[in-house]
C-alpha cells in the first residue's frame, strides 16, 4: 500500500504545488479545502492523472468539528495516514496597520492559520502514535508550511505574522513531544510565492524582486515549496526534526 498524505488547502496555490510533488513521489492524497468539490475538479483530476488515489475532504480546518470529520473520512477511505501537511492559511481580509487592526481580524487569521495546525497536528499525532504502536516499521511526519513572516515583520498584517511565528513554535513543540516515537516534525518557510493570494501585490513585488529583494531574482513557485515538502515527506531528512527549511530565494539572507 502507498503512503497517504493529508494536505490542507491542497486544491490551489502552494498546497496544490505540494500535492503535485507528493503525487509524483507515489503518495496517495487527502486534499482539504473550503470550496465545493465540483469547483476543485480540475485540480483533483490533475493529481489523479499523476497516479494518486485522491480523497477530497471539504471542511474548515479552523473548526474542531470539521477537523475531526476530515480525519474520520481519511480513516474510512484509507485507514492510514503517514504525513500531515499543515498548509491552509488566509490573509487578513483588510491589511491594516497594527495601530488600527481589529480583534475580529486577529481571531479570524489565528483560527485558520494557527489553531487549525496546532489541533490538527494533535489529532494526526495521536493517530500516528497508534499506527506506530501497531506496526514498528510505520513512518510518519508532520510538515508545517509557515512563511518568512514568522520572523520578518509586516506592520500592516501583524495578525498573519503572529500566526506564522506561533506555527514555528508549534513545530518545535510537536517535534520535542513526538521525538520518542521517531515521528519528525518540520517547518517549511516560503518567501514570496506566485499564487492567487499574492496576485494583488504582483506589481509591487515585481519591482522589488527586480531590484534585488531576493538573491535569486525571480518569484518563488508553488513547486519550489512542493519539492522541499516532498523531500521531507519521503524521509530524506531523517535526523533533522524541528528544523526550518527556507524556500525564499535568499530573501532573508542578511546583506550589506
């Protein structure tokens, strides 16, 4: 049987790039998203054409009930889960200076971007431990997709930065807790990636990238993130639990 990976937010953008790379590496996939399944048909067919058995799990990962429903569907369909990729995320509905941002926006972003990953990791970890206890050869992992915003401050979207910084600590916490079970936990930290989420600031970042914002003078692509996640999911970094993998084209290298 093939290994199974759950990718939250996996039907578009970075999540779809990750799912494609995992499918190419022989994983079967559970894809979570908020859209109706019919609206994701093109993406799901593309993944199936790569050889994956694909289960679409619609649901809001910010909801405890939906998270449990997602896991129940995976158990019913696949009866196993080897990799959890916490990728789903939202931007603030309005970019506002932290002196003006609302508590409502803060709670909205953290619920989707941080609470979801923390508690979905809890569910997945307990299931992975049970699978490990049933079969010593079981190999599981958790991969959190954060952002350079975990350390790079943007005062007009502070809630997003706080959520990603929290995800970074969650990675370390789960890495420490799951170490005794040899279940590694990683953080992949993308930079400026070309997706529908960044399409609204394309002109701004075209200019910044062209003037040297990144060492590698191009936009990142969802596949760039996908290749990093797939390497971790395959077990190519077996002795690196808790570590951060940067996928930012050198943007965060300090330079003079």
